[in-house]
């Protein structure tokens, strides 16, 4: 079976990710050998980069209120570190009867070998790890002895060996999804400059717009 994280970058919780990254830096005994920056320096710059994302769309200025920014060079690193923490927590706490025998992840796509009947309970377990409730997994099971994964099709042959093919359907499906996303132009999770100004007037405080 395989799992996929829904909209990983824009659903990655920034505050929780910052806490995880700080802990990793504190546990890194070689950090001082690689940089003169203190942990506080690094965290200050990282927090600024993650919480000050603005862009314009159809004449409006928007600020991202949650998640990491698409296209930012720091987003893949932060999202991957958060998912790394999440998968470690999930695998350690998974009940024995649903724990995967194989778990191979590439960014937000996971390929697994699991016991029969454990797809749904494993997915429910994965979806409970992120306490913000934003990181959600969907799953796909093997059909006709084959399963798509990362634009490939993994086929289980009758002798037990595997064959790897290029999945043309998967590639076409992604192209259609991208086109639909561009046409819809949804901006969920973002606040316009006008909305931000109205919230600031109501609260009497400046600062970024919260979700």
C-alpha cells in the first residue's frame, strides 16, 4: 500500500516545526564546528523567513497565515524535518498488528508493506500524530497485483518478484490536477492586506494575521 500527505507544504505547522528544529540543533554536538551562529540566531532568522510570506494576486496583497510557502527554498527542509519527526513518532507508537513491515518515504509519498486489513487503522493512527490536525494522510492499496508510486507502477509478478513500470496514468492525472488548480485559483489559508488591516483595527494591535 502507499500513503500520501495532503498538501504537505501549506499544511506544515510552523510553530511545531520550529520547536522540532530547535531540539535537533540543541542535540547537534558538531553545530559549533560548522557555523558561528548561535541556535537563537538560527531560530530567529528561520522564524522570520517562515512567518513573513507575502505575495500579490489580482491586485491584492496576501499574507500566508499557516504552513510553509510554496517556492521558498527553506520550505522543503522544514516540511521534511517535520514529517521525519511525525513518521518516527508514528512508527514507534503504532500497535504491533498494524506496524508496517516496510516503510519507505520520499518527501510526502510513502510506500509500505503491511498486514492484510491494517490499511484503515494504520491511516487513522497516522492522522492522529499531528496535534494541529492539519497533516492528513490518504492511502491507496494494491489492485490487480499492482500499485502506483512516484510516477511508477509497481507490479507484483506471480513468482513473487517485482517489476517497475512508468505509470502514464499517474503523470496525466497530475497534469490535469495542476491545470484545475490554476483555473480555480483558490487562496485558502491566506489573508489579504485589507483583511489584515481590519483585524488590526479590531484588536488594536499590529502584526501578522493569525489563522
